[in-house]
């Protein structure tokens, strides 16, 4: 595999399992309907574990443009490789969401609430406020990326088992900081599935909330750069 394919496969697993658990919890007539936030956060953590584990050997399992940008800032990724990383991540996210839709198609048809349908694709704020929502995504991604940078440092790295502490970090972020915005903390995790929401037939589905869509893209990128700067000072 090359970087593009590795990132595509890893992000595919991330999204099909991550947004899959959201679909299981919020869509009507599923076995997991109304099982709650703990199930979602734990499911997302396991999605991260699987995605990182399967792609770590080839590409380092960024699965997130915020991680790629931070590593590029630190000189650990060549600028010419950035499009290959992010391209694979975006395509993988879209294909992963296609899998979620295929698995839960009957349940989309049984769900009238368009907001719940959108929630299985992309994030949305609990209280809509541009500055506060942006700050929340910056903070969440800052914690994620700074933690990841310490985990993958040669003195701390567990190799492929780095997937486990990264999953725990995502679980902690979801439990502690996920309430305000749904913790996108990853531009393609939000953008790729949101594009699919606009494309796929869901019956009554409403809009894709494009007015909010820039926040889970820009916020994580800012948080990533801030984390890289802090890491430079601490490492």
C-alpha cells in the first residue's frame, strides 16, 4: 500500500464504525436505539483504535488532516505528501459513510427527525454560537494532537499499540469536551460525511447545515497548529 491507500482504509474504518455507532443509537428501530452518549463515545474510541491499528504500519495512521498538518509543521511530513494524506482521508471518510448508509438504510426510512439523520453524518452544536463552537473545536483538537505528538515520540511509542492510548484520548475528549459541539476534532470526519449527506437519498432529510460546516474544519486545523507550537517548546 501507499500513503493514500493506507489513509483511505484507516479512515474508512474510522467513519463506518464511528458514525455507525451514532446511527445505532439515534435512528429508529435499531437494536441500540436510545442507548446514550456513553455508547457513542466508547464506539468512537473503538473506531479510532481499529482505524489507527490497520493503517499505522504504512502511513502512520494520521486519519485526520489536523494530525497531518501538525506533523508537517514539525517537519515530520514532507509538504508534497500532504495532499496524498488528506486525499486518502477524505475519500476514506466518504466511503465509510456510504457503508453506514447502506447498513442503516431501512432505519433512515423509519426516522422522521431530520436532525437525527444529519447527526449520523456530521456534527452540530448543542448551542449555536460561532465563537464558542470554534473555541471548543480548537480546544478539543489541541488536546488530541498534543497528546498524539507525545505518544508517537520515540521515547514513548508502543509501535502499532499506539492505537490504544490514542483511542483512550478520544474517549476522554468525547466524555469531557464532546458536549458543546459533538467533538469533530477532525476536518474530514465532518466534511466527508456531510458531502455524502447532501448526495445520498435519505427520504426526508433536510439541509446539510453548510453554514456550520467550516467550524469543524477550521477549528481543528487551528488547534493542531497550536499543539505543534506548544510541543516544540516542551519536547
